[in-house]
């Protein structure tokens, strides 16, 4: 699946391009570019990454009180955590809020039939370990 270190490096390059491309930084446009990057990293997982990305945009980006500073490092971390969740490489420093875990569980349940069995099994195990299921 995805190397999160490479994802972070690619996000930084993406944000640098966004800053250089316009006289005034557009956090919403930059967040969209990062979301597209996230989707490219999570290919092969059906519509699950798109559901995660849309939730991220709605909950964290569109409601931001400082849209000019988006995506914040914490919001980029959220997407990186999703990549780790999907491929089973989450470590103890990576986590989501209880509300986010419930949403992720719903997304996985909804997309289960379309997901590769290995990745589905890994995500379900994580959900059980996090006591979401």
C-alpha cells in the first residue's frame, strides 16, 4: 500500500507547489490537492478512500476557522493515519477520535464487499482491537 513517509514528503511538495502557483495561498485548493494525492496513494481500495477523503473535507477542512492555513499538519496526519489503517501499519502514535473510528467502521462495513480480503481483514482486526466493533 503506501509508505507514509513518502506521503508526507509528497504532501510537502504539493503544498510548496500550491504556494508558488498563486499570489495568495488558497487553503481550500491546497487541501483538494492533498486529498487527490491521498486518493492516488489509496488506489485499489474501491470507494473507501473517497469516503474517507469526503469525510475529512467535510469535518476538518470545510469547518476550519483558519481555512488559509489548511491543511494543517494534524489534518495531514489524519489522512496518513487512514493510509496506515487501510494497510494495517498503524502504530501506537496513530489514532482517531471515537467519532472518527465510528465513521471509519461504517465506511468499511459499507464498502466491505468491494475491498480486497487481506486489507478488509486487517481493518476489521484493527476495529476490534480499538473496540469499535
